[in-house]
C-alpha cells in the first residue's frame, strides 16, 4: 500500500517514515522548500529519503515567505528563546502551515494512488501550535473525505495517520531507536545554523526527549 | 475591513472582486502561478488587480505540476472537449486545488489581519468539481475556525464568503455588469491560447452565461 509521508527532515517526521516503513508501506515522501529560515532541514530530509532507498522524493517549492507572519519565514523576526511552558502560541507559528502541507499531501496521495498520509504531529511535547492537535487532524480528515475526486467519485478514502500524536518526545526517541530510524541524519533546530542552537523550542524538546530516553542525541550542538 | 480575494483572472473571481469592492472591503487579491497550462490567466489577474488600483497583489508560485493528475497541469493529458452534462468529474479536475488555494488564502488572511476570504466557487453552472460545493466550503470554515492562531488564541474569526455559489452563470454575468467588473480583462479558457478556444467546459459555460444574459462576451474567441 502506498503512503505519502510528510518529511521535514526533523526527528518526528523521520520516526514517522520509520513507522510507515515498518507497516510495509511503499513510501512516497513529500517535503517543502517554503523559504524557511532552517532550510537546512531539507538536506536532512533528502538524506533520510536516501537512507530508505527512495527513488522519488517530491519537493514542493513555494514562496510562503511572501505571506509572512512568522519568525520561521521572516528574517526580520527573531526566533524566540525556547520556553515550551509559555501560555501563548509562539512567534515560530507559521500561519496555516500544516493545513497547506496536508493539502498538498492529499493532492499527491490522490494523484499517486496512495491510501494513507503519515504526518508526525504531536500534541504533548510541542509548542502549542493549533494545527498539531488531534481535533485539527480529525476535521481535516472530514474535509478530505468530502473534497477529492478519489473519495467522492471513486470511493477511495485517503486516511491521515498520526502515529506520534499522543507520544511524549521520550517515547518518540525510543520508538525511532527501536525501528532503526536514522536519527543521526535529522535536524530539528529552528535557527538553521550548521550546529543546532540548543536554545529554541525545537532544540529544547528534542534534547529533553533524548535525555529522558537515556540516549545521547547524535547530532552536533553549538557549545 | 480587509478581505483576501482569490483572483484567478477568470470571470467568476473577477465578479467576486467586484462584490468585495462593492462591500467596501480593502482588497487583498491572491493569485497562483502553479504551472497551469492556462498561465495566461495570471496576466488577466494582474490586469484586473490594476483595474482596482491594487498596490499589493500576492502571487504564490508553486510547482504543483510535479503532483500531476490533471489535464490542467500535465501537458501530456489533453483538455477534453466541453460537456458540462457529463456524469463524471472531468480530466481538468486538479487534485485538492481549492483546498490548497484556500489554505494559502487563510494563511494570508491571518498574517494580514483580514477577516474575510472571497472565493468565486459556483456549484450550479460548473464542471462538477467536488471542491466547489457549498458543503466543502462549510467544512473548510470549520477547519479554519479550529486551526489558526487568529481564531484559537485571538478570537479573530476569518470567514469564507462565496457570493456566487448559488448563481447561474447568466446571473454572474449580470451581477458583474451591474457592478462594473472589468469582464473584458478576464480569461476563462483552459486551453491557454491567445484567443479562447470556445470548446472547453470553461468556455462553454462562459458563452452560455453571456448568451443568456443578453450580452456579447467582450473577449476574442478562435474562429
């Protein structure tokens, strides 16, 4: 069975690839070059895809920075220091990003004959982005069931799978390790430097996960 | 009040612009260069935006053709001759296109502070695309209410407006004429030639609309 996998090149999406591979799916990874500050993650995504022997890795290019409204696409806005306990949605939120990404994934699933879409959203150890929550995914699924030719005319339902949604970051690290996911090839840092900053939300969550899992994070961090 | 308007450069979206202008909205048009066969429509969108004195016309570029699955983005698939009475969804359907476009429009509305999104979908004189139906729009609205920082944290609801959804093409032409919409600047033909083909679904629907409205279509057609 074919599965489209949203692959950013980060920890969670790479573990998602490993889950889809372990389920015996034919993997169709899709990544986005959306003018993100941390475009370094795309190189990671390519390395992860190569690790899994992927022949066709779809990279969608789009000028999302023109929309603005986020520290991740607007170089004039600084990436805030990490604070995953803050009550507000942080400046690294990108308006409607997961909705845009899932919409492309749905289009790709429809055109390629895939029946599943894997996305590594997580609503436990996360930055509070509204479009990572299970309720968002459930509503997207309803929309998908209603909006594609595949579903409406051909009766081919495309399901959105979120294997990590209820896992703590620690358990994501453990799962990735168990499945042999190439965690050493991944990048999570928002700052986009050669070495991970160790200070942004994404680094803090990742480091916490590895520490609690009892593993050393194999990627380099700035001293 | 600011309003994002999905502006393809065709008849319906241009009448939508006119409706939003007549409602007194500050217009924020968004168009898509998605490697469509009929990229000529983008030039029309720019002319329509200029007609309305728009300073910032956001054009999103994206390689949607890489996804495939449509006669409008795959040059190996011919645009079928028009037949709006056919039972099947035609080859000009683009997987998840309106979902992708609305998702970008939602992101733009969020980042720009717009409270409304206008889209010229129509489910009467149309090609049967599932993502033009009012049920699709209603589900998208629910998702929008749940997925943005604007709605979830700031209580700022962004509403999707479909002023043409229940109008016959004739009535869209009449409305555009009444509101002074620059219909002479629009392009509807899927084939993308210098003159409209007069044979595809889009041309047939448009010609029917003008004929029933009792106006001559001001754009040139191939003999």
